[in-house]
């Protein structure tokens, strides 16, 4: 087999995004604990400026990654959400009731676990949202590795849960991670929104004006104090599902952008944010309230929240398990929901600027996510077989959140 064909097969596999993400994470760990460590951290703090006269943006590289590149990530998430709400798994309220409630439980219980460890810690209590998110790339990647051992309905359940989880994370970022509000910039941001609305109403088939207005919106939202990634989601919701010629700009942008996000933006984010410094690490670091709150929030909170709410809904007769799915599958899925990685690190970066606290955040996220991934894999690997074969995973954002 030629190298190009082998690469095509690899990058076309559902697990490829998760594998690349693991590689970027391992590389960050190696670099952060090698002789390149100083250069690594200096590079991330290097200022990069875009100025027009005295006005413009001047930020360290790490913030260009977390505020800029991740806005593109959230733009893709927004495209996914709109598509699913208009024509996909989120169109019928009955189909989203069970995974939707499981997603709510999977956000509230981890937050409660975190607060149980950090309630009396003023410097860390605001990190309650860190263990509330699920990383789609890792979770879907593990399901892909399991192949036909898991039923198709379980993949759909996980994707729906993760998509709704992303919606919750977006709301959390918008509501709780807004810095000092600058109303003048926020009011100015209405102008590109009106322009996006007009393009959507006309059913435009050109993507360049949408991108241009999206960039302007991103700058204004960033200047307003609202986190700039919200601009990516807002822009996405104004991309027409159908243009006046019957074609779909939304599908086209999503299909073309997905590989760049999956194999470019998300690994870059992981490399920039996952560099836990292991030098001097002791067992006491794992016992820190911040680290424990995150790790156990992901590992225990997600299991209790997802499995508990699902059990209660079924027990009360409000909903039924999907076809071919048994309780072992649901438990394995609840474990996989504890893989918080990308979104957890992102929210951690919004919450803490202190390097020591961020190192504890990384330690908690990596520990909780790793144990959740291994546990979820083996639970599903040895789950009782069903007659329902695993179908193709949605081309949904196998990137997130």
C-alpha cells in the first residue's frame, strides 16, 4: 500500500481525530518537561500584534490560539448545532429528551463534585464548570476503535449528548466568563450581526462576505469583554442551510472546515494547553482540592450524572433506552462522557491565569479524562453483545467541546 493511500485511510478513520489529539498531548508533555520547556513557555507568551495606528489587538500567542483559533472551533460547533437542529438529531424533541437530560445531569453533578472540594477555596471555586464538558473527538474515537461491539444507537446517543453538552458549555462561557463589559463595542457588534442576518435571508451562496462579517464580529465581541468564541457560534447560526440555488453553504463550509479543525486547530490547542510540568510533582499535588475536584468531577460526577439521570428517566417511564442498548452500554457511555479534555482545558484557561493553578487544572483534566477513557473502553469492550450493529458515526464535529 502506498504512503498516500495509507494516510488517506488513516485520516478517513473515525478515530483519527482522537489519535492526533493524543499525539499532540503527548508532545506537549514531552516538550514541557524537556530542555525545550523554557522555549515552549516563552513562545506561548510571545506578543503578536495587529495594529492600525494606535488601535488594534496585541496579545500573547497562547491567547491568539485560545481566543482566535478556538473561535473557528466554536464556529464549526455552531454549524453542527444548526444542522442538527434544523434537519438532524435535534429536530425532534422526543429524540433528544433522554440524551438531553443525561447531558444536564452530566454537567450539574460534576460541577457539584468540584464545588464539594473547592467551596471554601476563594481562589479556585470559580472553576466549577471545568469538569462539566465532554470531548467529542476522544469519546467518538474510542467508540470507533470498538467497531461493531457497540450498537449504532449508542453512537447516536453519545453524539446527541455531546452536542447538547457543547450547547451548555457555550452558554456557560457567555454567561459566566464575560470580563468587564464595554457597551460601545457590544452595540457596534449589532452591525455585523444585521449584515449576517441579511445575507442569510437572501440565501447567499457566497461565503467570503459571511467570513468577513464574522471576523469583524469576532473583533468587536473580543473588545466588548464577552468571550470572543461566542462570535463563532453566532456567525455559524447565520450561515444559510440552503441558498437561493438550492445548494447548502452550511454543509459545504462544514465539510471543508472539519479536517482543518480536527487535524490542525484542536491539536494546536492541545499542544499549547496540555503541557503539565511534572518536575517536582508529588502525590500531594493529586490531593489538591482543585486537582481532585476536576479529576473526580470527570470520573465520578459524569458517571453519576449521566447514568443516574438516564436510569431515573427510564425507571419513571418518561423515556426508553435506545434500540439494542443495555445498561452496561449506558454505563460505558457515562464513563466516556468523563473525557473532558479540550473544553475542560479551555474553560480552565478562562478561569485561571496563575501558572501553578493551571498546572493543577491540566493534571486534573488529564488524570480524570485518561481514567474515564480507559474505563469506558473496557466496559464497552466486554459489554454483552447485541444484534444491533454499529452504523456510521455522524460526521458531526468529531472535534469537541
